[in-house]
C-alpha cells in the first residue's frame, strides 16, 4: 500500500495549499485522541440553556484532536474505534483504518496572509486539478475568522488522491486569528470513491467537526 507515501503527499499538499509554514516534529509520546467533556443541564427554567453540542453518530465518540502546543485552536470531531490515531506532529494528526481511507487534521501558522486571502486561495486550489469536482459547500464566520466546509471528488491525478484513484473528499478549511496571529486549520477526509463504508462515515463525521467548540454549517450531504 502507498499509505505512507500518501501521508507525505498530504502533508506536502497542506503546505502547498496553505503556505510555507514548517511542521515541527513533536517529541511527546502522549499524543492521542481524548474524549471531550460533555455538559449536562438539569433543565431548570432559571438557568440559561447550555449548548447542545454535536449529535454523535452511533458507534462514534466525540474526540479532541491532539495538535500539540503549536496550535491554539481546539479541533474535535466524532470518530469510531475503527480509526487508529496514527502519525502525529505539532500541528498535524493522521487517523487511518485498515483500508486506504484517512483523516488528516492540520494547523499551520499563516502570518503572511489575511483571513480573506487564505480562504480565497483554499477555494481556488481545492478542486483545481482537471477532473476534480466540487459537489457541495457551505461557509460561515467564527470567532476571529471564517470557515468553509466542502465535499466532492478528486481526480486520480490530484496530489491528494488516494492510491492514484478517484477519491471522495470531505473537508473543512478555516482561517482563524488568535492573539494577532493567523492560523489555517483544515480537516481532510479522503477515501477511494468506491469505498462506500468510508464515504458513509465521512457523511456522518463532517457535521460533528467543531473548532473551539463552535458549530459549523455543512452542505447537504444526502
């Protein structure tokens, strides 16, 4: 399998799409997914309503992604036990299964751009390879920035395509300013287009992605 080669390609693609920020290898052995806390209200009328949080699909658990000290943005999503927590660096995390499907999470310093420039570049380049097709998208604002959720199909020639095959892609891109510094946060869910199990999981997982516990709008995934 070319999963390890794909890992390198995905990291390279993230740098190409997001800028030239370098990823520093973390020396921590404690990286891994951690369940996020869930607040419970007693329903009292005198209390302010608490956030409902994402609806977690059956068989999945809400997980906070360990992106190390390089990323000031909390990223979480629902994921099943079939996905192992693989390679990790400061600002980068890979989840993989025993198939060719992968989920990558990146957080890169983008101080040389503005939020609008970052988002415009992501939209321009995401499906720029001939034969790649954007199927649906949604966007909105976040505290300190903007986000874009999208899904579609990548042509086999796209540098992020899995095993040089037509690839289903579900993703999130956000530009977020924190204490005067701009960060690009991205979540990419990639699998061969004929991997129906992974594609169905991605349809369930994309709506559960949260950035700093903020809910994101997603396109119609039916």
